[in-house]
C-alpha cells in the first residue's frame, strides 16, 4: 500500500511539473523567439495560398498582406487567424485527395497492394536469381520469340528434316539440279504450290557424307575435348556417381557466365580456378568410365556424351534446361543430348542417334561410322511428307517371316439395359 501511495504521488508531481511547463515555460519561450516562430508559420500560410494566386485575386491580395507583415510584431492570436484563413483555401484540395483515397479503399482489395505484378521478362529475370540455368536467356527481350530469330542467330529453332535437306543441298530435281529453300518453303513452312513439293529426289550419297560430318570427331580422351564438352563430361560423371551438388555447381557457373558479345561464349571457362575445379571433379569420378554403357559408345564424341547423360539420368532427373547455354555454343551436341530418352531423332542429331542405336543393337563399340540407317530414315520421312517423287517407304515393306492376321472386331458398346447379370440381380 505504501508503494502504491508513493507511485501516485510521483505521478501527481510529474503532472504538476508538466502543467507548469505548459503554462509558464512555453509562453516564455514563445515570447523570446516570437519573430522566428511567427515567420515559419507565416511561410506555411504563404505556401498554402500560393497555389491559388493563379486564378484568385483575393488570394493574391492576401499573400501580399502576409508578405508585408512583420512577424515579430504579430501576436499569437493574429498568427492563428492567418493560418485559419489560409486553411480555408487549402481544405478543398484536401477534400478531393481524401475522397480519392476513400474511393481507392472501397474499390481496391485489401491485398491489392501486396500483389506483385510481373511480365514475362521480369518474371524470367526474377526466377533466374534462384535458377542459374535460366541466365543464358535472361535479357534477350523478344529476340528469342520474334519470327526473325526462328531461322537465324544462335538460338534458331531446330531444323525440320526438309529444312535440313535443303540447307545441305540434298534435294534434286529430275535433271540433278539442287532445289533451293525458296523453291520449297514459304516463311519456313512447306508449300504445295512451290516446285519442290512432290518432285524432289534425295541425293543419298551426299546425305551419307553430310551425316558423317555431323557425327563429328572420334573420341580421343578428355584432354582433346573442347572446353564446353569438358565441363559437360565432368558434370555428367559427377551426377552419375551421386554428386548432384558438384554437377549443378559446374553447370550453374557456366550458365551465369554466358554472354553473346560479340559471339556466344561462357567466360568462366577461361578462368584457371574454374578449370582446375573441373579437372578435379573429372579425376575424382573417372572410375565410372569403366561402366559397360560408357565403354560401348567410346568410338565417337557425340554417342559417348549420349551415354554419359543416359547414365547420369539413372541417378535422377537431369533436364536439358540445366545446360541451355550449350544450344548456341555447340548445337550438334545440344541436339544429340536433347533426343536422349526420346523416340524420334532431331534432324541435327540424326548421325549421333543412328550410331548410338547401332552400337546398342550390336552390344559393342563400332569404330566405323554407322549412318546408313539415318539416311534411310531421312528418306522415309521426306517421302511420307510428300516431298519425294519416288514415294517408296522402306518402313512399309513387310518382312517375309512376319505372319499377318485380320484385325479383330471391336467389342460392341456396353448397354446396361440388356446386361443379363444386372437383370438377374434386379428380378
């Protein structure tokens, strides 16, 4: 009880001190500094009136009188009257602002201010902060989506079989003259009214030579690979042994350093520290090269990389989007890897697909290039699409040891009204 009386007494004493300060100290302080205080308040009044001098003579006259007044000679009541007068002018804009804010609170949801609005470019840039594999396509603007980039530039879309054949001069007319893309395609698409449609012949000998070139270099070891292929080989091996973090750290570092000024390149590949780390990862995991799948495809680089990726994906998901930078830097390897696990080969990966399939079928390494099957499939595809004059599909030829039979009749549609089991249950 005694403590409570002391607390209440202290509170009462503080209130008395505050009252004395308000009644005595503040007036004394105002009297000592009346000139500067009144001057600041009059400046506020002039600022409020200045916006109305454009269209009101009364405001002009009031502003002139306030300007001529001596702040030090005015009393507190006179200054308050001046502020009340200027406040009558400024209240109408305040009413409009408050009305607009009230309307916003009515028509806007409570969470509208918390919603983050992103367009396609800003969303991609935002996601790239968390997913480094998206960095190669951030900031490209509309370049990747514009029709002009479909067939030109480092990000041009995959070639269709007919585009592949036309770009390599594989389609001939009856006189042996090469059809040009303008004679077969209109805006990149096939057109039946153009001369090449249904009148072309495939130069199979030249197609075989083109595919041999497409298959690329023989595998001569890790040291003979390009820098882009070295980092992929080290990454795939790391993933295959279960080192997902090591794999993605290499791929993300390359993705973050991708640039197209002046040509597509990954600048981190030129840094000695990164190169040493890449070699360390390779040496730590190269024992996996003894795997039968890897050894079976060790003749050429592209099938070997397909085997590496296939082996890595046995450990988990390793999407092609993790190395998007490969598409502009090494298109042949990109399309060779993009078709892994699929059922149809890309035109820019025909040779790698055919040789990989031949080695899988043989169960051993094939040192000689096996691309004859790819030429045959290219011919069948063009014939099926109507480009060739001699439209004989090899895949349509029935083998002699195949037994054929008439197709089975489809089951009649089910009708519950004539179902005997239901009839017995009901009656």
